[in-house]
C-alpha cells in the first residue's frame, strides 16, 4: 500500500470505530480513558499520552516478529498517530488560550477565596495557590500543575474522581514558592 492509501484506510477505520463505539465523527474514547486512569493511579497523563502509548504498542507488536508483516498493527499505528497529532495540537491550543485569557481574572494581591465548581484548572500552570478541599482542609502554597488534576487535588468533579480530594475553592497564595 502507498502512504496515501494507509491514510485513507485509517480515516475509514476511525469513522467505522466511531460509529461502533463512540460517535459518528470517529474514535474519541481516549479522553475518558485517561481521566479514569489518572483518577485510579494519581498520575497526570494527557489524552495525547494515551494515543502515544497505543501507537508505541502497535510498533512493538509489529517489531516482535520482523519476518511477518502485521497489516492491522501498521494501519492502527497510522490512525493513532493522527489522533495523537489532533490531541496534542488541541492541548497546546487550550494551553495557549488559557495563558492569553485566564478563565478567572483575580488580582494577585486580593487573597480572596474563589468558589470552584469543577472544570479545567483556572490558573496558569506553575501558579502558587491555596486550595480549600471538600473535606474542609486548606492546603497552602500548592503549585497548580495542569488542566484538571493537581496530584491528589482534582479541579474537575468527573467520576470516578469522587473518591479523591476535590477542590471547592482556591485563592492565589501569598507565598511566592511552593513548599
């Protein structure tokens, strides 16, 4: 097969799998898979990491027996590579947009608590915040890490994270560095 034939076949496979498992627009189950994985393990993988792992799996399977070509693994690798590229580009677009226009504009000197109802982290990664969790505890000088999870503190409220410490309010910390 020529490269363009692989690309078209990958498009066709994604569309068919989307109809079977997800949505008519194609395969889109990785976001939910990574969210569940992160909640269970405490890791902070991104959706693009999941697609990368699946692509690597297909490469490893293909190389296990180099004497025999595995068309399914080669085709899936092409599909996963395209899904990785889409996810990574969207992730970077979200990060750039967030840095340009934060969802909450707060004066750095305000120190006021901001109620939080769940969603993507409202501050730029690396910002030092104080966190008020649903158990009533206050965690001071915590570095905001990514869009939905901050180690054991989850900005989002999506299941199965309900068992984990969830943020109900935050404020910019008066401490300049994380402890």
